C-alpha cells in the first residue's frame, strides 16, 4: 500500500515553534519548522544538483551530526535511501559495504577523508563542509532551488540500510522501511507514554539502529526534544540531565555503569528523569539499585535492527522483582516461542523467539537467501532463545547464533574468525564471547597455529585484527591450542570452548 512517508511537515504544522533538535556541542537549536524547511532544501538540492532520484542510495561516513537527521527527512521526502556507514570499521570492511549498497553519492566528514580515498565505490564524493562543494553549501544554496517533487512510497520501500554483521562472516544490509520507522515511533510512544514535553538525548552512533529508533524518531514524530551529542561522555551527559531537564535516559548497561561511576553522579539531581531505558543486555541488580536510589526507575527493553527496534519493554515497577526479564511485547508486535520443529513450546520452556508485525524488516538488501531464511510465513526468526514465565514475562536465555554483545555492539564470531585465519600463522580459529566487567562481553579467540613450533603471540594477532576489524570486534583474549574440539560432522563445538572459557574465568 502507498504510505505517508514524510511526516515531518505534519509535525511542523502541529508544533512549528517547538524545539526538535539541539546540537549539544554548540547549543544550536532547531525548531520543527526549521527542520522541515532544511529537509525540503536538502531534498531539492540533492535532486537538482546531484540528480538523486527515488531509490538511489546516499551513504554518509561521519560521526553524529544534525545533517544525518536532515538527510533522513530528505530521504522521506524525495524517496532516496540513506546508508549510514560505520565510522569504526576498517577501510576494507567499509569497502565491502559500500560496494554492496552501491550508493550514487557518498557524503563524508573531513575526519574520514583519507578513508574515503581507499574505497572503490564509483559513488560521487561530497564533503560535509569545507571550501567549494559540500553538503553545507548545498543546504545554503538549496533555498534558491525549485522544490523537490514529493514522492509517495510503499510502506515496505527502503528508507535506510543498516548493515549488521552476519554469521556467514559478511555484513548484511537490513532494510529499514518507511513503514518500520513510522510504526516503531508509534509503538514506542504508546508503550513509553511519550509526550511533546519529553526531553532526551542521543549519543548513539547513527550507523546503529539505536541512534535512530530507540528514541530519536519516536520523539521527532511526537514533537518532543532531542539533544544530539557528538559522542558519549558520562560526566557531560549527567550535567545535561539537570541543565536541559532530561526526562528519559537510555543506553546499554555499560553506559549507565560509567555514568554511575562518574564523579558527577553524586552531584547530579536527575530530578526531571522519569525513568531510564536499558537494552542490549540485562542490567545487573546492584546497578539497578544504584539508579533507583537516585530516584531513577529502570525499564529493561529488548529489540533488534530487523524488528523495529523497540520490541519488548519491562515496566519499571518490575525492575527488581523480574530482574533479567525483557517484559512484554510492545504494541503491534506479535510473538511466538517455538522449538526446532517450529512448534509452540509450553510456558517455562526455552524456544526461539519469532516476531511479526509492521515493524519487521521486508528483508536484507540484495540478499534473497538471507531474507528467506530469516522471514518464514511472515514471522521473523530472531535466533534468540527465550522462555515465558507463568505471568507472561519474557526472559532471554541464550542465542541460537554465536553472536555476543560487547558494549552494546553485536559481534558475530564468524566474521572475526574469517579475518584471523587470514594470518599466515593461523590454521584454524574459533571465537566465543566471555564475560567482561566493563563491556558485558568480550571475545576469546582459540587459535590452531600453522606451525606448532612457532605459534603467533597474542600481541601479533591483536595488531593483525585491529588493522582489519573495528576495535569492538577484536578479541580481548587469545589462546593458542593444539586442536579445536569438533563433532562427528567436523563442526567446531563452541559449547566446549565456552566451558573452557568459563573455567578460566573462575
């Protein structure tokens, strides 16, 4: 069905003078009317000056900027597809993603000018700012351009591609559709009781679904105010809570732990904060109590790039009584918990979580096989194992896939292993997640050397991996072994390695 993809102008009509965004580093504020005008200017400039047409991809390689948000609204208006690139990735990783997305235009900040020269994509390059051609110049000059044609898109048409690493070792472009963005915003507003008076922040990077969909787009649809930060800084964020009257905090447990350990924590009143949303991994009970002692209830949540992202939420009243639970499904998310044969499991029994609804991705970009594997009969197969208790609270008990989460970032061992075996001294590699006091989980790599008499040392492997992988993917621990445990089929037995890792942690 056709869908009203561009809702910023409607919000600007309702709340023209309300503050939509504040660029926290400078304090520059943008009302909804101003954002609407800038999005129109950008859509027109890209269409007229660069020939960007509906369906074209526009990639951006930059840390958080206001321009990211303006590009999103321009994409809603003009029908192109935004591709935020992960600035933490190494150039070879980015090159694969850029080749797969095949953008017509690549926008970049000066900090990544050298990286851009290493990419093989034929996309036209456009700096964010600087002398001559730039996105900043386009925004300034776009006022004189004719308006861009309004494009009506279907709900399942791509609005954005967010690349997530896959178990095959290659990233997949999750299609974030126009419908997903709109329904997730409505879903979130209903479940979290959002109002136009709410104030929050965004320090999550825009290559991550959390940067867009946890609170930013729900706030923008609702007419609320978001402070954009260029990076996460615990002390700075605590001061912002009091100075700006932040009403909702959010982040992964690592972020809230760093805030609680900051020297600014005791002085912060946090008097306007209604609650904090936590996702990515369960929050430890002592940390929940620390925040509750400051008068900030904790709402545990759960989501994934391919589904919304706000799929489950635990009411703050149950933060300690149901610790470890992700609560209940949000509005417009249907769920099932099934066994390996696809049959529903009884309450209390673990099974794979399946989800269905308008917040589910239409699939993966140019990857029909991965799409068919993930979405069957309309149900998205999460790969997460959950159980449901007798009060219908849901708990994540494990992952069917080997993925682990380090500091809120998904790490897929297959991708890391594929890099490690490129080292001439490594014959085989297996990576598992192990508990980490700061990041929640970190990687432990088990390596079989090509020459047992001259095995590579941990420092050499770490340096090799850092040159080819984002830092959060680089294993924190390296173990050289004579052989990897394998089953009859030759498959590496990760559970045996995880058991060994647990023994070492004792």
